[in-house]
């Protein structure tokens, strides 16, 4: 790694934490004015077109290799359809900061499911991470079941988004697609967007594409941001970071995303959190640190 790359990596991680974190309140503002399926279709296909353009600029192969179409479609449903739909509907029922924290429990589920179904071992750090994660989720979920204003449905949808993302991650890793990461992600977005289009046509078209009150300035800004910067730049930047930095360091950089999500949600949407919420945040951040610093076993990469 040359000196220029060494300087580029940390800056890209900083921008990723900022732009991905701010995306949570932006999405919250967008789903208040747009149908969740319609909004997610815009996100997915803006991202796919942007990534295809980047791949073309880098002269990467764009075609799907023979025999991989169905596997890419399955990956798209797991990584894109479930995540995009669950998180969009979840944000309609739960605060953006709380949603970001639950969504980023994904690395914990990757470790657990990898151990249960793929023969990976659970190291002591991951075991501690599972404990902290469970505790944190309990703290965050308590208001929902104590009648304090947070929807259990929203929490359940965000947890489904995190678990879908985790299962999709393990599926793609196990398939070992012989494709550049940018092209692989672009095709997963393209395939994964198809169920979202169906949902949009069945449940939202035409009257439900936007709210009855129309689109506010805040909703429009949120939608424009969420469909462009995180979907195109952040995807590209993540792959670039993985090229420059060791995977574990890159993954640890993701720890900052939910923290930025919480802070920006408080600033942009006026969300307020109780002491129990902060305890949940601390527990989940500790869980992520434990999960992402757990030394991978040999069997975890190729069971």
C-alpha cells in the first residue's frame, strides 16, 4: 500500500460513517412522504445504475457469468429485497436512531448463523458480543412492550432487515461469485429490486406513491440524498476501502455508522432518547466491537 492509499483509506472510512449515518434520518424523512415500496425502488435502481456506470468506467465485466443468474437473484432477494422493504416499513414505526442500531446488529447474526449452519466456531469475543447484543436489544425493545410509544412492529421489521442482511452476506460468501464486487452488488440491486417493483405496483400504484398531503421539502431532500449518496458513492467507497485496508479494520470503521445515525437523527428529526436507550446503544456498540474483532476461524471462510 503506497502513501496515497494509506491516506485515502481513513478519509473514505470517515466519509462512509458520516454519509451512511446521516442516511438514517434522511430515510425517515423520505418514508413520511413517499410510499415505502416506491421510495425503495428509486433507491435500488439509482444505486444499480450508478454502480454499473462505475464498473463501466473501471472497465470491469458487466455481464452475468453463465449459470449464475438464479444465484444472483437469490442473493438479491436476501441482501436487497428483504433489507430494503423491512427497513423502509420499519422506519415508519420506529425512530431512525433506534433503527440504525438494530440494523447494525448484522455482524452478530453473521457470526451466530455461521456457527449454527456453516460449521464456524464461536470464539469468546463473539460469544460476549452475542450477550451484549441481546442485552442491548432488550434495552431498546423495552419501551415498545412497556407502552412507551415505540412500536414492536417497527423493532421486529428492523430486526428482520438485519437478519436478512446477515443471511444474504453468508449466502454470497458461500457462493464465492467470480465477479468484481462492484458488478456483483449492482446485479444484486437489479435483481433484488424486482419484488419491490411488484410491491409498488400492487400496493401503492398510483395513489400511494406519495402521501395524501404531498411531498414536503424535507421529504424531497431526504429522498434525493438517500437515493444517491449512500446508494452510489458509499457502495463504491466501501469496495475501495476493502481494497486499501485490511477487512477487519474496514469492518471496525462501520462501528461509527450507528453512532452517527443516532446523533444525526437527534439533530435532524428531533428524536430524544431515554437513559435505557443509551444503555442499549452502549451495549450494541460493545457487541459490534466484540463481533468484528473476533479472530475468524479457518472453517468460517470455507466450511
